[in-house]
C-alpha cells in the first residue's frame, strides 16, 4: 500500500490538511460527521505527498506518485460496506445497450479494463491503489486497497435488480447503473491504516473572515495561462482514413507508419488565433509521462499540429497508447474503447505547452463555450 510507506512529515501534513478542512464542515452541513468535498481531498493529497494531480485528465486515476496510480475516494463509513462510483460509460451506450445482461457486463468490464491500460500507458504506471478518506462522527479514517482490473473470465452472479445489474469477479462486488451508466464497486472498509479526530468549529465563518482580512489583496498567478481542446477526428466528426491520425495512409509519397498530425479546425482559429506560435516555429509540448516533444504547426492554413520529427507523435499515440500495429487504421471504435476523442492543451508560456487526452465530446463542448462567450 501507499500510506504506510510515506515519510512521517508528509503524513502529518496530510492529517493536518484534512483536519483543517473538516473543521469547516458547518459551512456546508449541520451534521456531526465532518464534510469533505472530493475535489478538495484530491488537492490536499497531492499537495501533502507531492503527488502528480491527474484529476483534469479524464483518466482512471486521480493522482500519481512515481509509477503508482492512485484513485482517491471519500465517503461515509456507514456499515463498512459502501458502494461507490468508479467509472462512467454514458457516451458508450451504443456499444452495450442492445446486449443481454451477461454480455452487457462483459462489455462494460472490457471498457473499464481498456481504460486502466490506457492510463497506465499514458503515465507509465506499473501498479495502482484506491486511497479512501472514510468519514464518521467526529473522525476521519484512512483506508487503502489494491486496484484490480475486472477478471472477465470469472464474472458470476449477474443479477438485475430494478435499474442496476449486480455481479462479482471472485475478488470484488460490482454493480452497473443502467439509468446513469455508472460502474460501482463495493469497498469493504473493515480495517484502516490510520484514523484521527476532527473538531468541527461552531462558527467557521468568523475564523475564515479573520484569516482572510490579513491577506486581502494577495494574488497568485496561475502556472497555466490558457487551456484549449482539439479533436482527434476530422470535419463532420469523422475519422478519415487518409488524414489526421491516419496521415500515414495518405495517397502520394511513401510515408512512415507513425506519420500523423492532430487536426486544427478553422473554427478553432475564430476564437483562439493567438494560442499557438506561427507556422513552422518550434515549441515544446510536455507529455503526461513527463517527457517532452518538439512540435510545430504545418500545412495550409495551419491546420495540422505535428511533432518534429513527425513520427514521434504517431509512435506515442498509435503504438504506445492505442497499441495499434503498423498499418492499422484509427477508427471511431478506438475512441469509444478508450473513452477519448480529443486532446487538452495547456499553454504555459509562448513556447511551452502541455498535452493530455480528453473524454469524448470535449472539443465540441469547448467550441460551444467559445461561441457562447463563456
């Protein structure tokens, strides 16, 4: 597990963070059980343990420390048998809606496993766990367990009750909500790696007001200057066989199998004309695995984002992540399998950027927000 192997100073800081946030619970609830918003829990974990925050990446884990992927959860202790959401497949309904219950669960399990593999490849992750903050009256409890892919060959006890299908794989119990398209897993939290008291302030607003008065006017500049999204498909939401990620298959000269580009639609430039440097100017793109790649805009109307040399981008996307063989086309089914069809690009400075993958529909949502001025 993770928690017990960390240095004392970091564990003390983590507990302190959780106690401080838990003490403010009366801002949100009158319950004697301390409140903890999951996004805040993710930020505190990464800060305390100097872990990489993956929460913006639409991937299977929320944090990374070295080669370990970490799924972060917070929930009520209840009867020590809480069932929690671990994945969502709302955009993949056409892949499983028509199937009978057993085959439906196998397809969902296949998608879940594929996305764990994709995340592992994206970030060079070798192993993974769940780290959970379990909340009870006046206390926080820390629970951890290994993250396993679903053993599809061992799936048994597939039973539909109301709007959910329940099943297990001999290791864990799962359920799949048909109405919400979410995969749930049961966490049997009978033992904990740590626990500590949380004192809830009676009037947290006064404490916050006193603190903020001392620091009015203090501002921090964000490391990220601007964020945009680009599609991995062509016009009309179509994956073309001879362009984009299939540029290697274009007519004309003989091309390397890793020769690809990320399309930049013209409507992108209507709203983000100054996001990238001018054509053929080399800039640096940091990958999720920590490595960097030289990039540039190419082709007529700057419609292509390419690596320099060009084949580096194709090797990373087609071979390392999508696991395709030489000459195997990228199709819409590949996007559905891994749950991505866009990339998110963060601008750090005029010649420094970061790239990550984004869930299906991200580019379309981005453009809609640009059009509406949000």
